C-alpha cells in the first residue's frame, strides 16, 4: 500500500473506504450484538463517525469503564494512559457543537 499523491484521488479513496468501513462496522455490530463506534478525520480535518448506538454514548461508556480501570490501577500503584482519549472526546464535542451552529 502506498500514499496517494493526488488530492482528488485521495479524497475519492477516502470517501469509498469510509463508506466500506462504516458498512463493515454496522455488520459487525449487527452480527455480534457489540456496541461499535468508529471515528476518523478526513484529510481536510472534518470529523466522521459511525456508532451502532450514539457515538457519544459509546465514548461515554468507554471512558467510564476506563476511569474505573484507572482508579483500580491507581489504587494498585499502576499507571494508565487514556487521557489522550478524553482530550479527543472533548474535541469531538467541540466539533459537534460547531456543526450544530
């Protein structure tokens, strides 16, 4: 696999692959009963997401479980690195607010 040099071709490839990725995520959620969330950013920086339920609900649930893990690991003297995901969650909320305006 190699980088697509042409911006136009790259945008077309992104669009097609995004559609396929989201279809596969939907199939996975349907067949397994799992909650599935996919987030990505286009080459232009536009956020795109798919969630078998609300992507925000999936992120909230993930962060809740991770926070519980973090608290347990902290009590056990271990460290956990999910702060970057929390920052991404805040960024997603900001992007959603901007889109609503």
